[in-house]
């Protein structure tokens, strides 16, 4: 395959914005130049005009649930990676609460086989901790997987790790980054029983924020941080949803040196508890969407580097699994197709800059997880690239959704940007609604210090 040149585009990368051209040879970025005249000496076979468009690195989503194996009526690696690609997400890290749970080395290898066969994006998979698989955890290869997932609060799949002795051993012995879902189970169950006494199963959805409360989150997050400080593993706190949890993080340490890091998800930046009245089950997720003061604190946490990465926690369920009474309504929202566009919309509204969006969605996940040669527009790096039209709005409708579940909490929203092109490993896999599925994504590799 000959060289490709993307010319006359606005490159947003590493905190800078400039006009330039990118030369791609094979899977990698060969050269970045400012003058289009310079491109001719590389004799590209194909030239992509990036005029009036923005070029950014591909988004790396460190937190998705693509439901394969065993739950593929909701979504699968092919359908959800296709939606991701259409949204500018070129790499993802998928969670272990599938069926069966990814809690043995054999099941982990099977997921990697499925990813290589089906995924249009680059991929990695978390290994799942349980109360009794420490013998498997100690055998994990940190160069080959993104991390170990611990559910310190039960959620979809009920993989709760609640044995104190086991938690101590996991934090002491894990050879890889530990990523935690932090909600205190005793607090949640106590709150749920209180509301069931009053409402039975007909609890109003806005009480989700009271049942899966800020207190439940901070109690569990504090425990995870205490264990990390005691034993020293890298700890990544997933989907933080409260202002109080930001006090556990340090924004003054460079990300590459941090031992404790924090993630925030799009829905916790976009919605607040006033949205339950209209959207009800559509925004029921764990941890819950909370107050406007929490939402604004999370946005500020991004700006002052207390929060390190933005992800989706993409979690598809069918409408008939969601649209039920509160106690029978599944928790989770599908977001991966519009995560980048939603963040750019928040940027247009003045909450932060496009440069911050690129930092937190592209650069920072690569740095935090120590991903090899991705997340930046740099010579010698894989050509995972996205062209964005900042002036072509799109309305989110069921008809243009690619999720197998067929719905989105953003339906009816007009987003002011659109994805024109997505390139993975030097190949254009998406261009204005059309896909090239002939080449699949690659297994992510990690640079372990």
C-alpha cells in the first residue's frame, strides 16, 4: 500500500493547533509537515483534503462493555466497535462482566481471539477479579492486557469482590494496573430497602441518585485508595461521579508518574439529576448521575488535572430491559458513537477547549495505560487518526445509531460537529457513513516500566 497524505488540515495535538499535513506510510505516521508543497516529495498515492477540518489522534476509550461473549443480544464486539469507529474511537478496553465472566486466562485468550476476528478498532480486555481467582491474577502479563477490574460494588453481572482478605491480596499481588468500580454495597442495599418500604418496586427514577448515593461512592473509593497506598499498585478509579471523590486525587503530579488516577464518563459530564424527570430509565446507570454541583465539579476536575481521562462506560441494554419499573430496569447507557462529539459540544458551550478534549480522550489514556505508539500524532506512531468537521451539525436519531440496542440517551440532541473520517493503523475504516471492514483492529501493547 502506497503513501497517504492528509493535507491542508488543522491539526490539534499535544496542546497545540496548527495548519499542517500528515504523511502516512503503511501503518504509521511517516512525517508531519506544515507546507503542502513539501508533501510532493513523498509522492503519495492518495491525498485526502483536510481543508476546514480538524485532524486529531484517534480516541482511546478505556471503559466499554461490548457484551461478547454471552450477552450478544445487547451488543457484540463487531457492532459496538463499528459504532465506536463512526464516533472517532480507534481503540477500546473492554470489561470482564460478560457471560461467562472473563475471570480465567483461558477465557481472556478467547476474548482476544474474538477481538482479532471481529473488531474494527484496536482492542484490549480487562481481566476480572473474583473472591477466589487470585491464582489466575498473579499470572497476568501486564504487557499484554490493560488491567485488572475489581467491582467493589455490584453492578451488571454481579462480580462483587467483598472479601476483605481477598481485596488485600489482590492489591498486594496484582502485576498490572487495578481499575475499580467503587460503590459501597452495604450503603446501597440499606438505601434501597428504605425506598422499597415507601414505594415498593415503583421507585421514581430520580431516587437512583439517593440509593446509589454520593456516600456509597466515597466510602468505596476511599477504601480503594487506602489499599493502593498501603500496597503500592497503580490504581485507576473508574467513572467517578461526585465532587467529594476528587479530594482523593492529586492534580499536581505529571500523569506518567501518578500511582492513583481518575476517570470520568460522558454522561456524568452531560446530565444531572434534573434530567431523570424526562429521561428516567434512559440515564439509569451505576454509579448514578447526581447533582449539578457534582457535574460542574467533575468538569473542573478535568481542567485542573484531578481527573485524568474521559471514557464512556458504554453499556448497551435493550429497551425492554431498561423500560421497566425501577427495580427491574437495567443500569447502563450506550455512548461510544457520540462520546467525542458530546465532548466537543461541551467545548463549544464554553466548558473547556478542544485541546483539552484531545488531551483527555486521546493523549491521556495512552500515557496512563502506557500504550505503545498510540494516542498522539507523532512520527513513528500508528496512524490512528480522525478528521472532524466542526461546522456540520448532526441530529442524534434512532435511524443513525449503529448500536445493536438501537437507542441512545442523546436522542433528539443536535451535535454541532461530525466525524468525516476515521483511520485505524493507516487504513481508512470510516468515511462519511461508509465503512471498510476488510482490515480489523490490532491487539494493544503496553510498555511496562
